[in-house]
């Protein structure tokens, strides 16, 4: 009977952890009006799994025409910068840009990427280096083995509850 409580506890912990790991997107400076509005930062998969491919999709809107520039992505782990990437804006989307557009970046993470809270700062700079947009998003990275184990634990617990008539369900 104690093992059933342990399994149910593991399921509830996994659900709580997964909810807490949901990303939180916000503009870098909420009071600043940027010529480019970043609408969201979508992370797939979420939570991010070490050793796997992660894709960041950024839907945005440009109120003025951009003919070129740079996309700068800075990743911090516990507030310490661990990675910076600069790409040609026109290599990420078709230029000139005006109106709705999407930027996408995919990266395969090394399997030794430590789990924990990360923050991604996403900037769009014009051809002169002037900031046109800025947003940040918090997200979490989990170990591949612990992510797979949580999925297996949930399946195992569901099997026990479904097929064992002696187990009381709440």
C-alpha cells in the first residue's frame, strides 16, 4: 500500500514540476515602445530536455520596414551568461520586413547540459545596431533520463490503478 502512495506522490510531483517549468515571456523593458513587437516566444518541447533538439519560435510584428539587421540570442543560467549567438536577420526571415513575420531558431543541446532555470534574451537590431525589439523568456532544462523516467512512472502508476481492483482511487 505504501508503494501506491509513493507512485501517486511521484505523479503529483511530476505534474507540479511540469507546471512550474512553463516558460514566462515578457518584453525586456515593458514601458519602452519598440518598432518591432515580439508577440510571444514559443519553446518546443517544453520543458527543454538536455541532449535533444529545442526550437524557439518568435512571432513578431514590424511597424516600420527593416531591410537588414541582426538577431542576438543570449542565454543565461542562474544569471550567468552561458551562450550568445548572433545571426543575420535576413537569414532568419525574408527581408525587407514589415508587418507580421516569424523568426525561428533550433539548437541541439549537448547531453551534458545541466538542468535548471534558464533565461533567454532575444533582441532584434537594425542595420545600424539600434535595438528594434527585445524580449526575455524563462524556461527550464531537465535531464533526458529524468524526463523519460517521469513519463514511465506516470504510465506505470496508471497501469497499477487501472488493473489492480484492490487499489482505492481518490
